[in-house]
C-alpha cells in the first residue's frame, strides 16, 4: 500500500510526542516535528541483516540497564559524522 509510509510517520510522531509534517508543507522540514529531534523516517520492506545482527550483538552485550547502540562508521570519514542506531523504545525511555 502506497500510504503505509504515512502511517509509519504518524506512528513514530505519536510515540515520540511529535507531529507528522505533511509532504506538501515540508519545505526542508523533517518528517516529524519534535522539540529536540529532527526526525527523518525511512520505511523499508526489510532492514539489512548485518544491521540487525549488529544490534543483536549490542543487546547481548548490554548489562546493568545500559542502552544498546550500534555506531556506523564509514572508512576515511570523521567519527563526529558516524551514525548511531538504537531501538525506538530505548530512545523513548531516554527522552522521558
């Protein structure tokens, strides 16, 4: 269904306490308007297996209430530009 991505954006906005910005009103705005975050939502049929495996490794290593994260680094790039992946539920807990 072509409107599934809109429903996903609405669900993410609701969970994070933000508001979905309609495509027609974006003008460079993120998918979800939020007080602290600029949220861009990507909806895919399936995420890469290697990424799921990396998160499973982080979760298996998380102890004492620590939040599992995956840091994605591109060779030759500055570490300040690395990407950080964490589960939405963990982000919700960190924001509350």
